[in-house]
């Protein structure tokens, strides 16, 4: 029953604060799903660089080149390596959906380069952010969140461990 890690809500990237931020407001009506908002929140922290409270976390996230996630593979590689697998269709559908989302976001934000700097907010980084979510986001409360530290924890299948989110002194 020992507490090994406590991460305040202010040190989590989650969709709710992104939705009410200038970035969330700029894409309101274009982006409604939580994973898209979470990806935009991650990219916003990346864009801030060293001024971000999340800079140490963002700095340790794997680069595109270091991730072995089918979503990031070239189409020809996905087709070859996933042929015959149920993952082929699932990956293509996800890739297509994310491409459509990015096209809509780019159109809605093209006149807001100060809020959506193109060096960070671009299609390549959009896919990278989703690959990060697929490999690191955790469902807590009613939404997915990136929780620095906790996303690095691994455990052996069947081990006796629990994870709870809540106020200090009481789990919810």
C-alpha cells in the first residue's frame, strides 16, 4: 500500500485544459475528440520548448525515428509488413482519419501561426503526437492523459500492483 508516485493534475497533459485553452478554442467545432485535443496539447508543450513546464518530459519522449509504431511507417512498409493481419486495415483507417483531422485543423489554423507555429504544428508532428498517445496515454477519470513518470512504469503481467487517481489520502 505504499505510494510510489504522486503526480498533481497540473503536471498532467489532458484534454480538458486544452479544450479551454486558446488552442482548444481555435479548433472548437473542428476538433471534438479527446485524443485529438490531447495531441494538440502535447504539440503545444513541444512548441513552448524550454519555457514549458513539461520540457523535461517532452525532452525524453522518443523521436519519430525511434518509434516502431505502424502508424509512422511509410504506406508501402505498412502494406508489406501488415499484409494479412487485422492491423493492416485498422492502421490504414487510423492513418486516414488522422490525415483528415489534420487537414481540417490546418485549414482552421492557417492564419494563426503565433498560436500554431508551423515548425511544430504540422502533419508529421501530428502523427508523431498520436504515436506518443498510443504508446503512453493512460485512461484516468473520464479522459486519456499523459502523466509524466507514470507512463514510464512497466510491470510484470500478473504482478500485484494498483494504480489509482484521486485526491491525496483517498483514491477515486
